[in-house]
């Protein structure tokens, strides 16, 4: 009862203080409200753009699966599809737990040290909100929520792992490939990614890779090359006297469909790396450099294959188109459209010679992943140092051929060499360790019968005759 007489005065005092505070804080003016609403809308549009672009890159997993399945034999179709399906799931977990922190977390010039183990901040509070400064400072340059950036970067990480799948096809143990995927996406990919995109030493050196010719494609290519060497060639691929025995894929329609899925996805891969819809001119420019480089690569690979092989080999044309896309991925925002045509054209020629070169040295790559992603990832990165210009929207760079001298080219060459050495040597060691422990290659009998039955106990085409009558072998 004694307290009751104090309640009313206290309530009146609180209301008076609130009214006084509100009186001291005038409501926002119409102009301030318009500015605030415009800023909110801008962040929303940027976020939708980044997530849409990330979804397009995610969709590329379908393209990789179709291309790789089509370029390999029917008896291994389930296996290659399984790898391309599960690889993204394994990549997502590895990247979430440690990869994203290693890549974008604040740390040294060599590796990120914050935001590890489930993307939490140093005080164990969730760092995946808007307040992430001091944890992922390298990503503060764009205002979209960090979860949007995470998904976009995750799609890229999954792409690097998928590249490896095709090069080691038709003879690798399924479980060993999955273990390698965890290691690649959890450790190797994010470490070199930190050097380039995470504020690491290559970024400070002046190395530029707009959408990942090196950060994604050549990293996947180096890991694929190491795996192909460690595994050795498929049975019957090379004769004892060194001759090459072609092993054709089983479905060019799958390859055709997969190519267009990948081409379509690249319009998220490259333009999406702007991380903003604010500069429409830059986005439109990147769309066209990307597309025309792909077209040029298809045309020159067709001509090169026709001249060297006597026939316009369709698989070479497909890889030429992909080579143009890989080559333009690093310079797409820094070069003119005519330069993009030239870069794509060179990539289309390069991939044909690269496929023939790897065959000549008996590196068996069933889908040409090393020729496409490694060789053209390297070339595309160097192309920045040659063709970059400040005359295109958003670019401030100048390469060797545009009046910038050797400075940019030098940084690009250092980056290519450093990433290549670290990735190839490191992943080769991993492959050898797996070879000595889990084993990485299926038995000769299983390889002959096909990995679909041996590894998965099922076939892609059970109602069709894929083996000779009365024989267990293809």
C-alpha cells in the first residue's frame, strides 16, 4: 500500500521524460526519409542481384555434370553424376566450417584467422550478420549482407572442386574423391583465395583477378592435373609403344546441353562479381566481354581442330567455348570488347594444343579439364597484365599493351606462379597420401566393368545394352 502512492508519480515522470526526449528529436524530414528509403532499396536490390548471380553459378553444377558425363563412357555415368552432385554438399560444409574464414577472415597476408568454425566472430557471437567489421574486413567494400556474400563465394568454391571431378574420371575411388574435396575446399582453395580476394599478399602486390581465372579455375586445374598424374591413365588409353587410343564419350547431346548450362551460368559468374547493381554500364560491359570471348573461343577451336585433326571435332568446339569463358573470367571487367574477342580467340586455339599436349605426355584427362581450366586460367590471368585499360567502365588498370608498362604484368605473373606452385605441390602431396592410405584407384576389374556397378551398384541406362552379350565387360 505504501508503494502504491509512488507508482502514479513515477509513471507520469516517465511519460514526461519520453515526451521531452521525443520533442528534442524531431521526426525525419521528407528528404531524409527518401534518402533512407533509397539506401534500403539499394541494399535490397544489390542483395537480390548477388543471390541471383550466386544461384546461376550454383546452377553450373548441372552443366559440369552433363558435360563430364557425356564425355565419359556410359558405364561410368552414375559415378560422374554422383560426384558432381555430392561435391557441392561436401564443399558447402567445408567452406562454412573453415574455408570461408581462411579465405576472408582477418589475419595475416597468407591466411585468414577469424570467422572460423561455423562463421562466428571472435566473441563467439554470430558474425554472419551486418556487423562483421573486424572479422571479414576484406568484404566490407560492398554493402550487401554477409550471408549473401557467403552464398556467392560458396558457389565459386564448389566450382573449383567440380573441375577436378572430370579429370580424374573413370578410375578414382568415390570415397577418396570426397575426402580430397573436403581438403581442397577447406584448405587449399581458401588459402590462395585469401591471397587474392581476402586482402592477402597478392592483393597488396597489385594482382587482379576479377572473377576467378586463377582463384577458381586454375586452382581447380592444378588440383586436377595433380590428381590425373597421381592416378595414372585409364586402362587402354595408351599402348605400350606410346600410341594414343581415343576413348570417346557416350553422349554428345549431354555435352551440348551441359555447355549451354555453363555458358548461361557464366552470366552470374562474371557480372555477379560486381556485387552491386549500381553500375549498370559495368555489368552490361562484362556481359558482352564474357559472351563474345566464348563465341570467339568456339570459332577458333573449331578452325584449329579442323586444321590439325582433319575434322571439326565437337568436343574440341565445346572446350574452345569453355576456354574462352575461363580466359575472360579474370579480365572481363578490365578489357575492351575487341580485346575480349582476341582473348577468347587465343583461348580457343590454346585449348586444342593443350589437349593434344597432355595426351602426348600421357596425362589422361577424359574431359580436357586441365586444358580448359588450368591453361586458360593461367592465360586469362596474364591477359589482365597485357590488355587491361582504364577506358572501360569501372576500370583503373593499364596493361602492357595499353600504356601501363610491365608493372601489372609482373604482378600477374608472380600470382600465377605462386598459386600454381602452392596448389600443385600441395594437392599432389595430398593425392599421394590418400594413395598410400585409403587408395585412390579402383581395381582393374572394376574399372573394366564400370564404376557405376562397382562403386554404386546401379547403371545409368539399365534398359539398354551397354555390354557385349554374354560378357561382363564393356
